[in-house]
C-alpha cells in the first residue's frame, strides 16, 4: 500500500460510515448528500470535477450506497467519502488528486454508459418537437439564462426534456417536476430530492443547502410550471415564483421552464401583483418556444418511419401541415387515424397504437401495416364507446 493510501486510511475509522443515519446533515439514505458532495468536489482540481459529479449522479440513479460505490471504484469507503467531500489530503493537509484507479474506473464506466445510452436512444424517436426542445436547452445552457417551453399536454414536452437530461446527466442537468407542489417549502423539497439532499430537515436549513448544491455549470429544467401559476392560490404562487427566481439569481444556473398553455395564459393575461411578478420572469427569458396545439405532421412521420410504416415526405415548397397533407395525399391510408390521434390523443397514445399494431402484425407473421394501426385504434374506440344496458 502506498504512503498516500496509508495516510488516508489511517483516519478512516473516524469518518462517517455506511450505517450513518439518513437524517444527519451530510447524508442522504446511505450515501453522501448532494450539497456536501457539490462543495467537496469543487475543492478538487477542475480536471476531476466532471468525472466525479457524473459518478455521484450515476450512483444515485442506481441507488448505490457508499460501500457499493466505493467497491465498484476499487477503493475503500473512507477514501471514497474523503474524495467526494474534498477531504482526501496528505500529511501536510494538502488536497490530493483522487486515486488513479478510482478515476480510471469512473471513466471506463462512463464510456460503457455512453454506449448503453446510444442503444437506449435508438429506441427513442427524434421528432421536430424534440429537436426544438433540445435546441432551447442547449442555447439556454450556453448562455446561462432562462428559457420557456409552452405547449398543450401530450405533445412530447416532458419526454423531450427528460431525453436531454439523460444525454447530459453528468452532474450538470437537474430535472425538477413541480407536480403536487403547494407552497415554497415544497419547491425546495422537490429540488432537494432532485439533488439527492434529504428533504426531511427544517426549511431554514434546507434552503441554503439547495442553493449550495447548484452553480453556474448547472442547467435546471423546471417541468410542470403551470402547477404554480394556475392550480394554487396566488399568494402562494408569488412565493414559489420568487423561490425559483432566487435559485436562478443566487446560483447563476441556466434554467428552462416548461408549462402547458395554461401557464402561458397567466403570463399573457394575468392581472394584479402576481401577473407583474410573472412578467418580470417572462422578460428575463431569452428564448420562448411555443409548441403547436397538436402533434405535428413531422412528429407523426418520424414515429411512422421508425416503426417501418410508409408516410408521405414533407413538401418542398409548402408548409408541412395536416391541411396540406390532406390536400396533397387524400388517399394515404394512414391519414385519418394519424390526424385524429395527433389532435385528440397525443404522442403516448400514438406509440401505444403503433405497438399494438405491431402485435397484430406479428400474429399474422408480417411487417406492420397501416391497416394494423387502424385495427389497433378500433380496439381503443370500442373500449371507450358508450354501451347499452
């Protein structure tokens, strides 16, 4: 064992252990809390930040304990804890680089995960809507500003945002879902869970810990924003919007705010002090993406092609709209079912119908056809039809 490892192991018994209670300030479950790790990693040399942040997020997604994380990286629990807390020092008290084998294994795991992610992404379909959402996220992140994404439910907003998070989740992209929030304390608890900080502490302690765990390198994706602007009393909305503004201002992070059109109506048509507050937030947004009220032709085309179905190409000198598709290809077999799903159901239902159509085609031992898709939709229609008694 090297002198460095001897130095760090000598005090391992005084470190917190894997059995440390979850409600202590430095712990979340059986691993270190997000704000503690964020501060600790920043004490290391910059060239190690990305790898260490990535592995911490990775271990959280896999629900790994400190012992499991350390074992995977080939180091003992004390060394793992010290590196992530910025306390891996020599006898003179100087911070040492993480053990070489620890860094090497992280990089190997990252490469393996990258390859696995490419395989997973192949199961996703890049649509015009997803492409626009990703472009907004990249622009906002690069400029460290605020961006907005608005659109009706079921047009692919959340899927697009989560896809971006999955491709950029090396400790820098933080996804926060505001469904169910009822007050400013819920805002910070929701952020705490996303940051792997225990939410079971007093609000006065939780707020600074959340702020400490985010910095200017982060992109914060705030989904379901309309739950603040519409679903709850406006007195609480003021405090919740101010909480988001504080997180943005105090940390310097980039922020993408996503909402249904209900939320946009509050920005455009709201009155009183609440509306003024929202308009302040609105004016700070450099990019405002408004999505169509239904699935675009291009979105449905992308899914159809991914499932091996024929679909008319986009017109070269006209808009790619349902109106033009009807005019130019009135005999296209998949036209009516595609347009109906686009306007009445949305992307998840479209995928379900394609998958069910695949099952029908599989029973006939052939490739998927539009008549299989039509048959699959007919089954859903039969289920939802009113029945005589």
